[in-house]
C-alpha cells in the first residue's frame, strides 16, 4: 500500500509537470511546474527509508 502511494506521487508529479508545458500563461506554467517538481521530490522523500 505504501509503495503504491509512493508510485502514485511520482506519477502525479510527472503528470503535473508535463501538463505545465501546455499552459498558455507563464505564471500558470511556473505554478504547475513547481507543483509537479515538489510532488516528484515528495515521492523520493517518501521512498527513502528514514
């Protein structure tokens, strides 16, 4: 279950970052790209054992 959550976090982060490239407004582009990047690194943070 935990691994599924990590995997989904990676996928959502990559998807949000990918959608940002189609954004028309520059502010929306940076907002989506930063959100996707944060989700991606959150997945890495969750995957690394504490």
